[in-house]
């Protein structure tokens, strides 16, 4: 049987429930793996969105608890992080149809996905910053336009 890549949930889709996430929208949900260099690059920028206080950010780690704790500490992640464990076959990641990380989902007040973002996109991060009132990319920071997840 040929490999079939998941199809990421698109804007307008109802956001599946995630165990342990009781926040109502708007909320930004970010799937990541600790070994992913693009995740390591992206996640600290999301602290700036969290710090603005208008758009809660929740990380969803696809690694074990101990490794995730080390990662959160090393990369100074300031928002709550939940687990989507491999030993349970990534239930949240599969529900959202992710096949790459980082994958970000902006979930609106109505529980629907407003935006789905795969990988690093400067344009999308600036849009999220404007949406949340945060300066995500600061003057003088040399960041790429795009990086695949």
C-alpha cells in the first residue's frame, strides 16, 4: 500500500477537541517535535504572541514528557505544552491531519479553524502578530521568509 500523507484540516473546518485543552477560542495551537530544527526556530517567536496576552498559545508536543520538559526549558517556551504521545498513535495530530511540524492552527471563538499554517512563514507569523497585537519579528532580526517543516 503506498504511503498517503495526511491532509491538514483547512480553515473553516471544526477544530477537533484536544485532551487537556479546555481553552475556548481564539487560541493558537502549535504541534511540534523536539528534534525538529524548524520547530526549535519557530517556538520562541510564539512567546511574543503569548506575552501580548490577547491570543493564548498552546504547544502540542509529539514527544515524551521528560524530553518535552527539557525542550521547554532549553528553548524558554512560556506557554502551556500538552502531549500528543506516539505510544497512543498521535491522536490529536491525526485528528488535525498534520504530516509536518510545526503545524499551527488558529481556532476561532466559534470553534472553527481560522488559519492553518505548516512550517515557518514570516508572512504568517507577522499576520499572527498583527492579529494578537504582538511584534513577533523585531527590527534587525534576520529571519527567513519560509522554512519547510
